C-alpha cells in the first residue's frame, strides 16, 4: 500500500494529460487511488498544498469555484495544466 504523495506524482499526472481538463480535489484523490495510493481525509490538506505549490511553479493553474459548488467539488478550487484551454 502506497501512501506518500509527492510533487513527482503530480508531475506524472500532468505529463500523462490528466490535468488537460479541470480537475477537482475529489477527482485527483480518486486518480491516486487507482494508482495504488491510499489517501485518507487527514492527507487531503497535503494534496491541496502540493497542488498549490505546483501552481506557484507555473505547471498548473487553479480557478476558484463559487461557494455553492465547494461541497460537490470537495474544495474551493479546480486545477488544470497551465496554458490548456
């Protein structure tokens, strides 16, 4: 069972095209689950932090969702590869 998600795994998802369309935190965690990583709810803030760092490095961009959609999306933001329309 794998538990350690790092920026490397996020970079791999970027390269394979996972972030070519907007993804919310729930979709991202589900993808890690299919890759064999076990993510519990305490680790969700760490995933969000890694996504924010990846945005700051210019690899991803994020868009704030309206408050009415936060619960559905599992968070406040959606993420996609920088430059993708």
